[in-house]
C-alpha cells in the first residue's frame, strides 16, 4: 500500500526547500577563490608564486606541494604563497593541495626539466675518500644542520626584494652536477658560487635570524639564516664570522667575510636558498622576489603587531 498522496507532496516540498539550503551550507556564496600559479610550468630547482583572490588572511588557507608546506601571506586584497620544486624533482604533473576554513581545492602543477649541466673539479684525495674520523665528523655535522633547519619560524621575517650577498659574479650556477676527481656525484650543486676574493663582506640578502654559525668539514665556516615561512639561506667557505646563532639580521647586514675554508678549489662564496627544504636557484629566487608587491602591502597585520614587536633588528 502506497503512502497517502499528501505525505508524498509534503515530503517533496521539504526536499525542495532543503536542497538549496544544503547547497548553500556546503559552498557559501563567494567561497570560490581564483587561483593562479606564475610562472607555469615550474622549472625543477625554482619557485613559483601562488596568487589567491577571494580568500583573506582569516580564511585559514594552507597549501601542500610535493610533501612540502606552502605558506601564504597577505598582499593587498589577495594572498600570495611560494611553491618550491626541488632541483631533484622529476618533470611531470603534481597536485598543489589547498585547504581553507570551508573549502579545499587541488590544482595541477606542471614541473619542467631544466638543463643545469656538469662541471669537473679536482680536490685533495682525502676530501673524497674520507678517513673514519672525517666521515664521522661529516655525519655529525649533517645532523646538526638538519636539526637547525627544523627550527624555523612560521612567521614571515623577510621583505622583498632579496639582494645579492656579495657584488661578485656567479661563476658556477646552481643545479650543476659535479664530476669530482673523475667521479660523477649524483647530488647537484645546491647553490650559486660567487667568485670573490677572501675577505669580501657577505651581507644578508633579507631580514631573518641566524640559525647556525659554525665550522663544518665540507662547507667550512658556514652561516645559516632563517627568514621565516620555510625560507633559509646559507653561506659556505667563509673566512670569518660577523654573527652568531640567534642574532637577528636586517637586509644588508654583514654576516661574515668570504674565504676558502672546507672542501674548495679556491676562494669563493657558496650561497644557497632552501624553501620548505627544497633546494632552489638563489639567483632565480631573487628575480622572483622582485616581482612580489612592494613592502607597503606586506606590513604585518594589526592583530600580529604584538608578535612582530620582537622582530629581528627592530
Ligand atoms: Zn658551491
């Protein structure tokens, strides 16, 4: 026996009335943000801007790409994030996963290959075939560096644009593989080498806090600076330190003097930039920061003002 007709009519009316409400609850009006990734495709070993319109800084927007967080900051009426394609990431398609308070989106990102080339160098044999004590030392130092890279500020400490740490010319570009004493090292060169004589002042390319200033087997005297939101810069083969761990630095402050310490063939500055642990080309990254909106738009939010009061150098 079928239910009385008036019950069916009543049920249909309730459903019709509820459907738009349910749709509204799932997708509030104005919750469809516009997302742009520039440039696209993204070359391995570089970063790209993720521009989001239609969401504000209270939307709780977070991003994830290749297992690495993408941090966002407000700039005018939109949010900007920086996405990093590690130098070893194979070309192909990868999702950028975005989540916010009442929504989520997956955006396809194309990662393109880039030819970085191979260089050949000769170094003393003891620096290739490490003694037991040198090997132990290198492993111990690597652990210290990894631990230091973990202690990074979720707060953005830097302002654009980033500036070159020294005035010298880049003589060995980022991403090259190295044939060392005839043997190819599969790990690519994770920084840019600047040809500068020992004693050249090395300056902070952007505001931050010194994470580590120490002497290491491979990198020699090294300085690591945390710029917040996953950005870390590093300086190797230095002859003297001008900072110590914990020091706040402003863009242009002296960090150290360049030199020829550690495993080197001659005096130069090795300068590296990591974004969420991805190794990216520092020179290309500097160009990218010059495309970001100027500082005026990026001043800390009023609600963050207290937290910013203890910012480095201020
Ligand atoms: Zn180097």
